C-alpha cells in the first residue's frame, strides 16, 4: 500500500511530498503561477507509470536472465477536458539482445505492472476534510 503526505504553505505552489524516508517537491510551472521547483501533478502521474513499467521490466528481465542493458519508458499524458477523458501514451525501448518472443512477453509484462493495473481499472477516491 502506498502512503504519501503532502504539505503546501503560502508559497505558490510548491508542495512538499514525503513517502517514508523519501521526499520531493511538486509544483506548477511559472506560466501557472508556480515556482517550477518540481514535477507538476500530471507529470507525477505519468512518472508513476513510467517508473513502475521500468522497474517491473527490469525485475522480469533479471529474473529471466535476459541480456538487457537499458530500458527507457517515455509516457505522455494528455487530457480532453471537454469529454472528461485522458490518454497516456507509453513508448518502451529495450536495449539488449532479445528474441521476438522475449520482446512480445516484455510487452505483456509492461501491461501487468501494478500502476498500469491501477490506472486501467476503476479508481475510487474517498475524501475526508478535517
């Protein structure tokens, strides 16, 4: 289970995020009134899919003994606010010596990463304002 704590003070819009012993800053760009000190929220969402895909593929490749030097995952998130939809386009580049079958299996594994599963299933958000 993931648990994150975010705090924002009066400085627009730098948000300090903590998860366990790790921290980062999220912000909006200068054109949106922020300080551009970190990823914006949409970039963080795309980064979650990108990171999860990369880690999942690395774990699988290592477990199977595949000769993979580098895995690159590029995610683009676009929103259609008029229709209330969003699209995430993910491009994966695997650098290594792999057969066509191994590459096809890596695509299946990428589509099974935990964040991919979360994003492609129903998400319920329960909010309590204290």
